[in-house]
C-alpha cells in the first residue's frame, strides 16, 4: 500500500495528551532523573520523584516481569499533606539519599533534596492490580484499567552488579 493510499483512506485523529501507560511488574535499579515540585493546570501542587530504570532484576521465582531498561518510574507526593511528606522522607532515607534539612524555606529544602537525589541509584519494586468492572466504569475515559504500585526498597539491594546500565546505546 502506498502513502497516497493510506492518506486517501485514513481519517486522522488527534493524538492523546497522554499515551496508554505500561503495566510495570518486577524489580529494577533506577537512576534518579529529578525530584521537583510542579503545579498542575488545576492549581494542585505535587512533588514528583522521577527515575529511569537502568537494570531490571529477574524474578527469583521465575514469574513474568514487564519492566524494561528505560521505563520511567515515578512516585508522586502531595507537599501540602504531612503524611505524604513523611512518605517522601522515608523513601529518601530507604534509598540512602542524604540531604540537609537545615534550611529556611520549602524551596531550599526541595532544592537540597533534588540535588542530593539526582543521579543516585534506587531499587524499585513494581506491581499492578487490575481494576474491577465497577472501578473501570467510574474511571475517567482513557485512563488505565489497572492501579500501578511502586515502592522504594532498601539501598542495600543496590549492588555493583545490578547498577550496570542495560540501556541500549
């Protein structure tokens, strides 16, 4: 089929703002890309901890994993919720990321955390639970049909062997 045939018979559709999310299952060592505060279009504030998988860990029981080098691993925190900020502190501590909190503003604290985290290796465990039919019906159109879960595991799980990037160049 030629390009002309495709364009004559195809009715284009607008690209979605966000593509379908990949269901991530398995463990990986990831490198921290950023830790920053964002404000959504609706005005809500979020702290985003963004990492990229560099080395995927085979499941010791041989179960299927879907995580691949290059996948984005993100955790989102609410800076206006003390429990969410405690989760961020616990995650950074668990990952072995040390920063100074002897500052006089939230902005300075976030900058210290981001600078301390950038480029560090973090061990992630991911899994996903499928939504029930009732949950799918209540979801926004175009949203995923699963709940993605991501946790940060102990810094002791990051080893020299699993810190070697598997990313293709």
